[in-house]
C-alpha cells in the first residue's frame, strides 16, 4: 500500500496491534501512525484510567526495546531494512499472478 500511494497520502495501520513490536513493524513498513484501540480498551475495562496508562507504558517500553535491539534511537530512524517480507506473488481478479 505504501509503495502505491507514495507521498500522496499517509498510511495509517489500525487493527491487530497488540505489542510494541507490532508498532515497530508497521512503522518500518511505512505507516505514518499506528492505532492501538483494543489494547487500551482492555486496560480501561480492567482497571480504568490506570489500566489505560499501564497499557501505554507497556507498549512504549516494548517499542523502545525493539528500537534498541535494532539500533534505532528515534522513531524516524525506523525503516524497511528492519523487516523481512517474502516475495509474494499477488493475483489479479482473474486468479492469475500479476507481473
């Protein structure tokens, strides 16, 4: 998606984010922002505002750990070189591989 839209529009990732490493991967693949709806709702439901604060602390800590393990000091240092994706062959609507 990021390759298709280029700089014309920012790409946001929302859904399936449960850990700081998920945030790191989304940013590395080019997302400009990452939504974390469900984790903070779990914290809110379990412990109210304190639960939300704790969820955010955990996600930030995990993201900082992933950044440290990869040698990045700023979020802006995160790039695609930190993730590996297989060479997938996407199929068009006729079911044949795109070239």
